[in-house]
C-alpha cells in the first residue's frame, strides 16, 4: 500500500458562475459570445462553455434595461434606470462615451448597420436617434401613447426607416430623412414584444401578447395576413434563405403538398409562454414544425409567468437556434436531418445563467465526468465536467429538489436518487435519463437520502414527517457505513443516532452538540462518525461507546457540511460563513482556509480519489477544488532554484559595480535589505544622485509602488532615513506629481511618509542650529581673529542687541505692572530674573551675526 500523502493545499477553479439574471442580452455577429445583463453588471460569456470572458461593471443601481451591439462587435451600448447611455469598447472593456438620454428608463435600443446611429426607445413614450461619435440627438420622435418596448432599424442601409413597437398595441414607421412618422400600424390588441423584417426587406412581422403574428406590406403599410398562434408570444425571428433550416423547410413543404406555387415563402420562428418552439409558413399561415420542451414546462406550474421562453435568436453560420427560458437558461437547438428527410430540433447545449441557491450536489458516473446539482428548482441539472455546460436535466418532481445521492450499480449503471419537497423520492438512470422508480410514503418533504456503499442495492431516506420517529425534529443528513451495516442520522434536535441495518435498531445516540446537526458521515477506515453542527463546531465520535474523540473549532458560523479525505486522516468542511476549511485529524489543526463564496456553502461533493471536490452555495456559484500539494511543492522548488541563480547574478552585478542591473534584480527577488545597501552605496558617491535617478528610470509603476513601501519602512528609522530621503528625491526628480498620484495605493504610502519626514527635518534643523554655537564660542574666546568687516558687523550687532534688550526690558516692565505682587521681595526677585533674561536675550541676538563671519 502506498504511503499516505497529506494534502496541504487545494486550488479553486470557479467553474459555474452566474452570468444572466434576466433582462436584455445580445448575441455577437459570429455567435462566439453573448453579452448579458447580470444585475448592475454586464457579463461577456463564451457561448461554447459558459466561461465569463469579461465583467463590465456599471454604476450601482443602474438596473440594465437595454443592450445593443455595433457592427463588427466593436462597441457595446448599454442603458438602464440611471438614464445614462454608455458606449463600451469591447477591446478594452472600458466606457469610451456616455450621455444622458431619456426622461425615463430606456426600454430598447438598436444600432444602425453603418454603426453611426443609435436608436433608443424609452418609458417616456419617446423615440430618439443619436449620433454615436458625437453623442448628440439627431432625431426626436413623439407619438406613442404608452411605453415604447421595441425598436429596430430597417436592415437595408439604403432604406432610412425606423420601426418602433409600443405597449399601446401600435407600430410606428419613422422616416429618418423626412424626420416624421409615415405610418401607424394598428392591428394588435396588446403590447408588442418582437419585430422582424423579411429577407427581401418588404415585409414586416410583428408579434405581441395578443397571441397573433401580423405580416405588413411595406409598400403600402397594409396588413396582408394575421397568423393566430394561440399563445402569448415573446420571441419572433425570420429564417433566412440559403441556410440549412430554410432548405429543409422548403423541401418538407414541397413534399407535403401544402404549397402549389414555387414562390419563396417567409419562414419564421415563434416562442412564448408554453415553452414550445414553432416554425411557420407565412403564405399558408400554418405551423410546419412544433417541438415542446419538457425542460422548460413544469407540470406543477400554475402561473404562466413561471415557465416558457422569453426570446429566440437564429444563430449565424448555421449554428442553430438559441432560446432563452424564464428561469434564465440558454438553450441551443441544432438541426437533425437532411433536406430529403424529416428533420427535428435537438437540444445540443444548455447554458445556465442563474442557479439561485445550490442545495446539494454529487459527482456522477464511474469516472465522475458529470456533476449532478440540485437547486431551488423542480429539476436536477447534470453538468459536463469538461465544458461545465448543462448536459441534460432530470424533470419529474413537482416541488424543489432538496437532496440527492449517486452511485454506480453492480451492473455498471450510474444511478441517482433525489428527495423532494413533494414528499417523494425518485430513482434515475443517468444513462437513459429516465426515472426508473418513485418512492412514496413520506408525509413531509424528504430532506436526506443516502445510497448503499457496498452492495449498491438500496437507499435510505429521511423526512420531517416522523413516520418512524427517530428524532424529535427534522432529519438533515443521512450516511451509510462502508460495509452497509449501520446508518447514521443527524437532526435538528442536536443529536446524531446510529442505527443497525436492516432492522433499524438504535445502536448509540451521539449527544454533545449545542445546536442542530447539519451533516454526518462515516469514516472510510475507522469506526467513527464526523458531525457538523450549527454550534460552529465539528466533532468526531466513536461508534462503540458514543464518546466524543475530537472537537474542531474555527468556523465563525454554522458548519453545514463535513466530509473525510485522505483515507480518513483529513476532512474538509464548509459553513454559513462562506468559508471552506481543510483539517488534519491527527494534529487537530486547520491546514488551510479558503474564502471563495459570498454566501452560505450548502453543498459539498467529494471525488472518489479525493483529488478533487466541489462546493456550491447560496451565491449560485459552483467551485471546483483540485489538490495542488505536489504542484505547489514543485513550484516552490523551481522558485527557490531560480532565486539562487538570480541571487548569484545579483552578487556578480554588485562586484562589477553594475548598480542598475543589481537594483533591478533586487526588486525582482523582493530583497529590501539588499536594495538599501545598493542605494546607500550610491549615496556615498559624488555622482550618486544621478546614478540613483538612472536606476529608477528602469522601474515600472508596480515597482515604484513597491519602492515607496520600502522607503516608508526605511524612513521610520533615523539611521536609515538619509538613504530613504535621497531615493525619494530621485523619484520626485524623474516623475511628475500627476504620474505619481496615478499609481494605485500611493496616497496611503505618502501619508505614512509625511510625518516622519517632518520629524527628520526638524531634527536636522536643530542639529544645524546647534553647530552655530561652536562658532560663537570660538569667537568669544578670541580663537578666531576677526577681520575688519567682521568687527564692524559685530559692533552693529552689539548695538542692535542693546536696542533689542532695551525693548524687551520695557515690555517686561509693562507686563510686571499689570500684575499685583503680594510682597515686595517677590517683585525684587522678578526684576532680577527679568534682568537675567535681558542679558540672555542680548547674548542670543549676537549669535547670528557672529555666525556670518
């Protein structure tokens, strides 16, 4: 058996992050990325694997309401409740221009194909057109009687038309050259939700919540057809000719005999509240294809607002169809079939924009290539570990799924069991993606399930219904021993009970926690159980007598999960404080603490080899953690080896008097003592200041910031302050104040430098003044022979000192007159003291003149 390798560190890889919280989104021209609104931020998401390319931070409380992409995806336009329209450069992800737009929130925006104009529709019932480069308004349109919900330029750049749809059930056509409304289209009876123009540019399609699609002739602006869809529509898009979908639809249409003429029809796609994708023929007004998505519609949903699609986009380059659901999932459909055969749309990819709270998760399969996640939904989402895209969804429960567990059966089938708030458990075959069994009998929500560890032929469920009263309160966790002989249950009644299987006879009751127990687990090698509790502690118990062997403290809030690692010699815990901790059992110490979650960490899944584990919580984020002990050790060795080589280069540079190179290497190696020695050596040279400035020229902003940190420390000590001041003088000579202030964090460092610098200045000033006393003393002893000029200056100084003494004597006498002395003796003493002061003042006044000699 191989020796036990204690793990010292794990590296976090944020694998599943929220990127879409509802609202506007826009797809790039090549379909490679999606810009999504996520609260007050804009996330640029890779459409292939849901990885976040960039996060654009907008002002807080901005409330994004509209997004648009410019041609060639160079610029991104955004607007929100703050009424500011912003232009973002997607090469740098910085705001390059902004201006105030409407009197209310902008509800929709569109960019002209030329990229020079931007049209915005607002809640103030106005339609405005802006010059993108100048940021000024070029067109101001009024006429709608309610909120303008949609806006679109005519795709043909030769036609200067702008279409706007409103909640007043009308569509207005605006001529940009004439600067007026040339047509009002009134055939809808509810708010407009989507618009599209046919490929030939002469038919406008409009969809609304009145469950119809209207086709308008743009020659005379007359409605030439109304197609009833019998559902509230949220998305509408036209299928372009020449695409694979258009050719398949044309072939199917001809074979079915529905069309007798050979004119090119307009095919369009609609999505809405039913969660159904339908493709229509404009000439016949019939649905050519319909596909209901079980992933979208949930049988328990009685409110239409909780299900269905919100938008649909046909992706470029025959990449298929993108539909967005109410629960913020991006569904990518691709075609399956040939022009000569019947086709169907298959779900090829799913990107989950927002997961809400993650309640539980487990690795799935023999090789653990999938991760099953339970969230605040009725479905279980299964993610591919390589791409972290949602591979499929297991739908069947009528209420949210509270817990789950996985195993691989003796026949090699990957199985998954789920417990739900609908009082049932379900057994799933993840290969066929079907429910193969439903467990009923509980009278309350099933909060804990656990698979058999050895034989994999049964599972245990726990609920709050007290069907078999095991605890006084809810059961939060279940665990089965490695040999399937025992089961342990943890409850909110602050106890954990160990039961013998299969007759469920109580073996021992573990008492000691002060609050409810959230998690229990058997050790893989020892006869002990680990429990995590709301009292912020983790305890390890002996099964034989129920005694507490060890108690671990360190979390600042409730501990929600704890699982063994490294064959029971270590364990990992997570809690309501958002922390993940790695513990070593033998030393009773916390080896590492990680803070990568912003909310409670409810879920913890451990891989079979314990080289990897996953955490998820209330922040809707799933983090994957990989053992980096060996890689960190190797990296430290290489860093030490490189440090030795660079250190030798540093010594060689010092011997060669190459101070510029030596200072640069000292910065790289982070050796402030060596830096001080180098700067001190330069300060002792005649041309040291110029060499210091030359060395500082080669430093970047980060190194300048680091240098200020070193100088701040040197400046606190009188023995080192002279070098610090020389270095500061060199920095101020080569860098203007504006550049220095632009360095991030420099203000705090300057605040630490100022008081010590003022103290050093006062000390040096006192020392300089004290040197004048030597000249005065030698002059008074006639050691220095005064020349004629010096004698004249001394006489003038004596006269001035006498005059000053007389003035001081008069001022002192006046001050004494104001006081009323109680005794005459006291007044005499004050006179004597005043005379002494006058004499001292006279001597002091002579000193400056003697120093000038």
